[in-house]
């Protein structure tokens, strides 16, 4: 083999997989956040998730590839009993609320409790206030989010799936917190950072009435 040949990281560094489960009340934008991240698109036609949907995306790190497995859950009561089994082996819980819906924010504490009951402290939890494009209808302030995140000991960020605002930063925040990523290297590995530059972070549009 030539000394200039490109190393085969697929052999020396197996692909790392991380399971991300998205939780929250119905219509807060869980599916829209996933769609924005996966395809950089937004569908104005809202359709409720039926059951549990699963998507995956490979992201490239300095010395290996990482596969994020995104699990989209539904709030409907008939599927409620399934959710603990999806939380149980997750690396990250993304708990989403709608900044225009105070009740969806208040219920985030219950979701955090559900995650901690299944995973203890061995999980990354991110509290996400979605729909910042509807800021004129805001019922939950950034200060509310910061206070709740501090009380619960979780990460936090506000996003707009419709505009793409902060969606890239949400997944970058997650990537930076993952075991083996920058700041938390696993034994025998070096600190690395996931490249998320391909996901566009667009400017906020004018407020709209979309509930997606």
C-alpha cells in the first residue's frame, strides 16, 4: 500500500451510533424539527405522527462517522405505553414545546421525569422551545426556558423548524455533548467535533399562523 493512501476508518474506527428520541405534546413541532434537520425542508401541511417513526443520518467527524438515529414519538394516549421502551436505550432525549403554548412548556417537567425514570443520569436531555417564528404569540419567554433548564439540569435552546432558525445549532449542541465528542472524549479517543455545516440556519421570516 502506498504511504499516501487514505486510511480506512471504517475498519479501525467502527461507526458510532447514537439514539435520539424526540418527546413532547402533540403539534409542538417534533416531526418538523427532524424534517428540517434531515432534508432542510418544511411542510406547511401538518399531519400528526402515527405511532413511532424512525430516521437516521450519518454525520462526519474528524476520525470516524457517527450515525444519529432519530425517533419521532406521538403523544396520543394509545401509544403512550410504548414510549418508555424507546427512551430506555436512548443517548439523547429532545423534549420539545411550543413557545406559543404555555401548557406544552409546563408539561416538559413530566417528560424529563419520564426520561430520568428510565435512564437516570445516563442520558443527555435538551429542552427545545420551538416556533420562534410566531414570537408575536409567545407565551413562554427565553427567561422561562433558561430558568426551567437550570432547575432540571438540562441543555436548552429555542428553534423555528419553519425558518430553520437554530436547528443546526440544536444538533451541534447535541453533538458537542455526546460521549466521545468534543469536551467528553471516551477512553482511548481524542476530542472531535461533528461537522454540521451542511445544515442551513436561515433567518426568521415574518410571523405566520402555521401550527406545524
